């Protein structure tokens, strides 16, 4: 039997071939490859979609996080509270700026930062809190917001790289905190065909700072008012996101349907999985289950054409480059999840037949 794709980007392109090709052709015709008209058009569309005032497109999700911290003035001696159970970029940008990541453990059922443990991690040096909306489900942003409000309104940056399109109590991911950062890496819920990202904020001054930092800290041509980076998103990539938006609502709807079907099938089979909280819709950037003896299960599934991926096998506070850069704070839940999580094939084009095959294979393998 043929292998099921882990993410089906070919089917997605096939469905969008016409608008994508037309959008690319238009860029080739006008030739404004850097900061062309599609950049502003995409920023407007995404700001409207998320319900935020400002959207600033940037070169990647990582760059969005870095630029956000730079705009907030985070630097040496500062502490940034984040989750240890995430992609490395989240902590990487903190360390790059000479600040210290402070890891707060995660919830066992969602993998998101445990807001009940946040307050104890705040110190006079805390300059930002960076929760991650893991696997496409928002972290508990209101609970986090209420805690930082009691501590002089410490800025909150939502790492929404996996959650673009998700909702939290009726509001969109990216619009829930001081700054929201997302990624258009091809495999993310809203992907382009290369690297891309965006940040969202309601704060005019922060938006302006981010726009300047994106182009080498430039306020006018060759006037560098601050230190910045080369962090622009290409016009061509913005054009692809614009074309992808044509069926993004449908994709989100499909993802919710596929996620709900996985939930029902797995619950029936008694297989443990990441849970979704009421009031939050996950876009299932990953569909993740919990297994024991994971390597064996993965090998058995691979043999019968069912690919799986582990997000993430090692918490950041145990990674060689990071373990000595933060004060030791035990995060046993993150450690346990890192041992057990396994993501199943997931994309808007995954069929019900394929899904049942995945679940049957999993039942046979665990
Ligand atoms: C993908 C991802 C990033 C980085 O995004 P890039 O566009 O690949 O730089 C950051 N944080 C999380 C949680 C991610 O999943």
C-alpha cells in the first residue's frame, strides 16, 4: 500500500494552481521583488483577518520573534519567560539577544505553558513572557494576561507560528497579546513556498519599531535610528500567501473536521492524545498522540506506510546549547511529553479513508 503523506503540499498546490500561478506571474511582470505591492496587500489582509491594527511581514517566524524582542528592548541581563516544550527558535532569539530564557513547565493535557506556574517565575528582571500556542491551539492567553497585569503589564509575545487561524474565546491567535508572531514556513497552517512570517500588534509605536528593525533599523533611506536586521519577506512569498488565502477558511474548516474525527476515533480506541480546551479551536498544525515505547511504534507504522514525526523529542532546557544558559528549574511535564509525543499525518487534504488507515495502524502498533 502506498505511503500516506505526512503533509500533502502537492494536493494543496493542485487545488490552487491557477491563483498561485497568476499571482506569481503578476510579480514577475511588475518586477518589484522587494517590498512590492503584494507585501502591503498581504499585511492588510492578515491584519483584517486577525482583527489586529498592524501586521508587519518579516523573513520568517524566527525573525518575527527576534524583531519583537528587539522592539521591546530586550537585552543582556533581562529574563524572558517561555516554554521548554517548543521548537528551538523560541529560546534561540532570547539567547541571541543576550537575555536569559526562564522555562516554565507545560500543561500535561495540552503541552502549552502552565499559567498556574507563571507567577512564581516572575522576577524584577522579567522583560517579556513568550507563551507558545503549540500544535495549533492557543495557550491560555487570558490567564497569562491577568498575571502580567499584576506585575506592571510585562509584555506578552504569543509564539503563534503553529496557530495562525486558531481562535481563543472568539478572538484570533496573533491578536491576543502585546505582539503575536506567526510563520509561513510551508508546513504551517498558512504556509508560503519558502520562508516567511509576520507579527501582529495593536501598538502603533511597536509596529513602527518593528518595521524599522526589519530594514536595518532604518527610519528613512540611509538614516539608521536603531540597530536592525535584514528581515523582510519577499514579494513573491507574500503573493503566494495571498493566493493561499483564497481557500484558507475552507482549510481551517477541514482541519477542525479532521481533528475532531481523529479525536473520536482515538478516544474510541483508548489512545491518549493532546486535548483541546473549551473556547479554543485548534488548527492542528500537528495532530499529536501520546504513546509508550515510541521508537518501536514509529518503526511499525513506517513499515506500513504511515509516517510520524516527533515534536519535540528533547525539551529546550535539556538541549546541549541551551542547558547551561538558564537557571535550573524542573519541568517534569515537558520531559514526560518529550518522551511520549508523536504526530500523525495531518493536512486539509487528508481523506477520511486515509485517517481511518492511520488510526487502524496505530491501534495495531501500540
Ligand atoms: C516554526 C516555528 C517557529 C519558527 O518559524 P520559522 O518560520 O521556521 O522561522 C517558531 N516557533 C515555533 C513554535 C514554530 O513551530
